[in-house]
C-alpha cells in the first residue's frame, strides 16, 4: 500500500471518528421534592439516618440464613436480574452505534459475454475480485442523535439496575415479614395449646363437681363450649402456621423446614429495635425506586435530544481500503491497491409531520416521567410516615397490652380461687378465662405487628441497599 493510499485511509479513519459532540437534549434539572422537609410529629432538624445493611438489621441467625437462601434461590428475583442483563445488552448494542463497524470485505465476480453482445465481436470473459477493510453507513453524529439514544439506553439500564436493587430489598422485607408472621403463628399456637389443656382440666373439674352435685348441667355445657372453642382455635392456628411455613418455602426457594423454626427463641429480638428515620430528602439517594424513576426521567430527556436531532441533516459514510484485480492471482500484487469513499447526506424536507410528532411524543413522555418521579417521592414519604406512626403507636400499645395480660392473668388466678372456694359463680370464672385468653392473644398479635412495622420502616427508608 503506497503513501497516497495510506494518507487517504488515515483521512477516512479520522472522518469516521469525528462524531459530533453537540447534544440537543434539554439541560436536566432535578424536580423539587413535593414533600415536607420533616416527618409529621418529628423535629425539623434531626440526625441523619445511617445506611443500615440487612445483615445489621437482622439479629436472629435463623432469619439471616433464610434471607441468604432467598437472595440465592428466589425465582422472581432471578428473573428480575436476568431482565437487567437483557437491558445491559441492549445498552451495549446501542453504544456500539457511536463507533464505526470495521469489517473485512471480500467479493468477486466472473462473467462471460457472448460474441453477439461483445463490442469486439468475440466472446469475452471478465473477472473482478476485491478485498479490504470497509465501513458501511456509519453516521457522523454531528447533532448528537446517536449520542442521545445511547444516553437514553444507559439511563434505562441504570433504572433497571436500580429496579433489581429494589427487588432485592423487597425480597428481604418479605422474608422478614414472613418469618415474623410464622413466629406469631407459632406463639398463638402455643397459647392455644396451653389454653386447650387448661380448659380441658376445667372441664374435668366441672364434670366431677357436677357428679358431686355442686355444679349444674349449665356449668358443664359452658365449660364444654370453652374447651371446644379452644380446640377450634388450636386447629386454626395450626393451619396458619403451616401456611406461614409454605410462604417461607416459596420466598426462599428451598425447604424452610430445614431450620428449627418451631423452637422458641432465646428472647433476643429478631430485629434491631431502633431505626433513625433521617430527613425526607435522604430518600432521594436511598430508595432504589426513586433513583430508578430519576434515571428514567434522564432517559426521557435524552429522547428529546434524539427527536430534535431528527430535524437536522444526517451524514453517513461508507468506505473501503484494500486491493482489487480482474484476476484472482493478481489480487495481492503491488499496484493493485484501491479505495473508495462515499458520504451520503439526508436532509428531511417533508415527512408528513413524523418528526414533529416524534418530538411531541418525547416531550409528553418526559412530562409523564416527571409526574412518575414526583409520585415515587410522595409514595415513599407516605410509606415512611405510615411506618413511623405504626412503630411509635404499636410500641406504646404493646406496653399497655403487656400490662393488661399480667392483670388478666392475676384476675384469672383470683377467679379460680374464689370459684373453687364457692365464693363466686362458675360464670365469672369462665369470663375470666375468656378475658385472659383474649388479652394474651391481642398481645401476641400487637408485638408481631410492631416487629413487622419495624421491617416495613426499614424497607421504606431504603435500608438494605448495601447488599
């Protein structure tokens, strides 16, 4: 290849790489967060919340094992991660359009012309062989159209990646809530079993008192009714415990029965009991769904740039540098070098309003993305505010119900003593049994709901993002 061909190829390569740096996309500005500066009932200035990993939030070792199993085996999460890989591949395909595709091109033709069609009056055979490096229809991005499309693909990919992060956090929260639901069902089952045993003993006592003439048939029927009610509650709680175990199996993608979840814990709370909420503005960085919505908003801004660039001329280049000959044997001999350079300019004049409609569509989608972004912030604010209210009120409610449990148990003990001593009627003793059982059941449900509210607050704050 001689010097002139080398210089021509260098000029062609330089032209191919000089894609325009201009962008017609509007300058991005983050919309103002449409939420108050502080949570309701909390001071305006407070210490920022420290990002908390789920490993630090979860204190129960059994629950940690379940969360790890879910992150490894959950099928829904696996599908979400595969969708992220698909969007990543789409972004890489779009990004490749910003660089020329250089390929080895080779071709040849062999043609015979009969005598009656030949200009010389004799039959001729002609050949044409060519080989070289070629570029086909590479667009010089003078107005940033390709760049804008690449930016949009990148932001869509980042949004999908944040969506996968949100799916991880959601899965962690679901496993925690299912574990707490399972634990609450186990505690209710234990209470129902203890209550059933106590009421069967009371039924036997009433039967003996009836045989001795100190209890009536009505007393016996009331005691029998309470015993059967406890039996029905036992079966109901047994069913709820099995269903909670099935939910854990589905979330973890494995057999949760491998862990001893039926055993009582050592009294250590399964979760960290105090979480700093921080300021509402912290959600903009911590909540993956909000970050994803902002990436989508940036992508729609880039789409506007591509739609605007469609109004301007589009220049594409096609070129080839190589060797050609009419004989295959002479293809690579000296002096057979060849090159071609074919720029093409396309300027839209009349398209039936297609480009104008495309720009309008891009702007409408941008406005919709703004509304979606602001809606994500408002939803996040409400979720955190609701979770804060729940954790605060449930904490006080749990303390009050614990006092009520102790009071009702003492009242039951006194009612049993007075009934056995013949001071009070059997009806008052049965009422004390009902009251004690109801207060214990309400306490278990309230304590379970408070722990679930903590898990909800953790997830609403975007906790666990450092997975």
